[in-house]
C-alpha cells in the first residue's frame, strides 16, 4: 500500500491517499527558503513542482515552523 495509510477511530475508518511525507532534505530546504528568502507555500510549490508537494501539507509544515521553529 504505497502512498496509502489507514486510520481507524471508533467505528469510523478513514483512508488517506497520497499523503505527502517531506524528507529531511526537503524540510531543511523549505525551512531555509521560508526563513531566509520569505518564500510562501505557492512560491515553493511553483519552484519545486516535480516534488509533488500539496498546498495543505506545506501550509501545515510552515505553520509548525512558524510556531515552534523546528
């Protein structure tokens, strides 16, 4: 089941398809471009369109960087 994970909560079953997992290199690149150059999610997605990053996942990562710094 590559790219798919299954989550069970109570009587509900949720299936997440095509979840984005950022590699450690991707996280470092995103963090540096965000902090040093001020790149936002749309700019990062346009610059690295071959990576297959999703807007929502990148927003979540940038929010985490902003809140915690890691």
